[in-house]
C-alpha cells in the first residue's frame, strides 16, 4: 500500500488497538467477524468499489456499512469497519487487504493477551519449514480443486492439540482463502505481523548445527545493536549451510561467521 491507503491502514490499526484494549471486547470473536467481512468484500467487487469511492462521503459509506452489517456482526466490528471506510483508499483491493490484516491482528492480540504470542510466532515459522520440506503436504494445501473444508480438516488433523489455537486459526484462514498469495509468502507475512505486535524484527537464522544458548544470546544482542530494534530469532538447522550460519533480516542476507562480522561492524560504527 502507498499514499492514502497506508495512512488509512495505520488509522484502522489504531482503532483496532483501542478496541482490543477494552476487556469487554472479545478479540477472537472480532477476528472471526473481520474475516467474514474480508470474505464478503473479496467476493463482492461492486461493494468494495462503492465503499472506496472518493466521490461518496465518508458518512454515506459508514451508513451503508451499518445497514448491511449491523445485524450480521457485533457492535465493535461494525464500528471498526464503519470507521475504516470513512478513510480514503487508493484502490478498492487495499480495503480488502486491510480487513484481512485487521482480522489477523485481532487474533494475534488474543494470543498476546494470553501470553502465547511467542509460541504463535515460532509455530508459524515451524509450520512454514514443514510445508517447504514436504511436497505432498504443500500440494494438498494448495490444490485449487480441493474444497476449503477439506483443507481445513487436514490442517485440524495436523495442528489440533499440537499448536496454539490462534496458530491453527491463522493457518486455516490463509489456506482457505489465499487470495493469490503463495502459501510460503502468506506464512511469512503472518510471522512478520506477529513480530510487529512487539515492535520487533524477525531474523531467520539457519545454522549447520544447533546454536547454544550463549551463541543465540550473542547473535541476538549483535543484531539488536546493528538494527536498533528488538529482534525475534527463528532458528533452523541445515547441515548444507555454507560458512556454518546464515542470517536473513528482511531482504538482507549475511553468510559466514555472523557474530564476528556483526561485532566487527559494531566496532567500526563505534569509531
């Protein structure tokens, strides 16, 4: 997103935070209802065009939301959607993207309140690695001829009782409605969204052998100094990694003796 849509999404996220700060708002129910709105807007092209039409007043669009959805979803969700359509959007699809992100954020907020956000982050990463290494599983989850119900059932059999309920919900929603994304990119986006709840970045660390606790602490501290933000480490082991270790933060990849290189960089930055 850019321009007006980016500003509109930022405002919507602030409204979501204000809502979920209230103990009376059920974040899980809110997530379900926002996901239903996402599906509706994704399906109804004319509706999303009307709700993002700059020629229509924000109040008129909010009134339309109240008439269409007021009896279908709860008050908090209706108010959030109404406030969101009052904003200006650069493209109709951006509104759908925003609704989906708000639904995912509501679920992640529920995990954070339960003290389970770290578990969800790790499980999303691990599930992505499992899918990447299991071609039949990936094929089953991305099969366009398979129904959403069949894919959901498969995921429940795999994750039920083994992963946090929020992880299960997020993955099922992604697989049931990929909206043109690959499974890998969708899981990566969810992991980044989870990390963003704590205002921290994600470093994917692949090493030839498991890192010791001391090595993990040194690496985390060096990355925090280098990037100036808290860092969540997603750890993976691959004996084929050249140089013994590989770190990816966003689009940046560092191979070799990462800790030594980062510490050397920090020394140079220090003068």
